[in-house]
């Protein structure tokens, strides 16, 4: 999944939960506000993932096996965050 696809999936995940609660007319009236809320929720989620990966990376020896995996995940989630900013 590309960072852009992941960003869109996260927004849909959060927006979907809110849309289930609202009726159709309310959804039409509040769609843009709901999307902004979903984007902000997804950004909080991604920020938490990035923070956790940075913490792990800081604690391990950079020579150990597995560091590349953490670095690539950190880059991936940073790109997801950038895609959320574009939405």
C-alpha cells in the first residue's frame, strides 16, 4: 500500500465510523467538517506511530540487524503523514 493509499484508508476508517451514526441529510450537511475531523484523527494516529518508531530507533544499536526495517517504516509513516497534509 502506498503512503497516499494508506492516508486515504485512514481517513475513510475514521470518517466511516462517524458516518454510520449520522443520517443521510446530516451527512450531506456536515461532510466537509467530518472529513477534516477524520483527517485530524488519522494524523494523530500516524504521529503516534512515528513517535514510537523514533523511540525504538533511538534505543537500539544502529549496527544491529533490523534497523533498516525500522528506518523504512519511519520513512513510510512520515510519507503517510505528508499525504494526510495534502488531503
